[in-house]
């Protein structure tokens, strides 16, 4: 399955979403995901069949309104994604 990760810094992480990067800018993503910092990059994330994900709606907080469906990759230690077949492909900068 394909997902995306909007980020600043490390492209790998357990929180992923499904959005069209060509239709949303960094400010909109920060708000809808309710991130502390505005992301400046986007990565395509491939999750192999059989990996466990927890789905939820990003909640409103002091950083943004939330509202997008997000998935948390479960049972994988940070930095060990590649060993489990999960890939993060940098697609470049956000508008």
C-alpha cells in the first residue's frame, strides 16, 4: 500500500497519511495533520501487505485543526523500517 509522509528532518517515522501532494501546500498540511512544525518535504511510503497499521483521524490541537485520516505503523522500532520492507522514497519539497 502507498501512503505519504509530510516532514521536516527525518523522512522515516511511524505516522503516515494519504494525500495528494500536488493539491496541498505545506501550510495546509501542517493544519490538517495538526503538526507542530510546517513540513517542507514529502516522501512516498510503501507498506507491504501484512504490516499492522492503526488508523485514526488527526485531532485538533494547539498546532492545527486536524481532520485527515492518519495511520500509525505498529510494531516497528524507529530506524528499523527497511528491515521490515517499509520504504520511504523522498519526492522532494512541498509548496
